[in-house]
C-alpha cells in the first residue's frame, strides 16, 4: 500500500506539472523541467502533509498526503515558471 501511495504522488506530480505548464507558461521554460519540479513538489508536499501522522500511520494515501502532494506539485512548478519569467 505504501508503494502504491508513492506512485499516486508521482502521478499527481506529473499532472501538477502539466497543469502548471498549461495555466502559466513562461516563454523560456522547459516542459521536462516543469514536470520534474511538479514531481519534486508532490513528494515534498506529500511528506509535509503526512508529518502529523508520523507516529501513527504514515500512509501516503491519507488525505493530508494527497492534498499536500497536489498543492506542492502546483506550487513548485508555478514558482519555477514565475522565477523563469522574471529572469528573462
């Protein structure tokens, strides 16, 4: 069950990166890097979402983990796009 939850986080990260790219595309951003930032954000957000359950049941399929993964994926990908837009 734990491994399936991590795969769900990966899928959420991929979807978050694609969504951030569709909503806010800066001219010089790389599509692959946007997706990488989405996946990275999903894992960071998912871990932060599970931080309250560390001593109980740290299952990635909990609501906090899934919500953290979704918000982290979109947030990290959007930060990349905003930073890239400001740099050009």
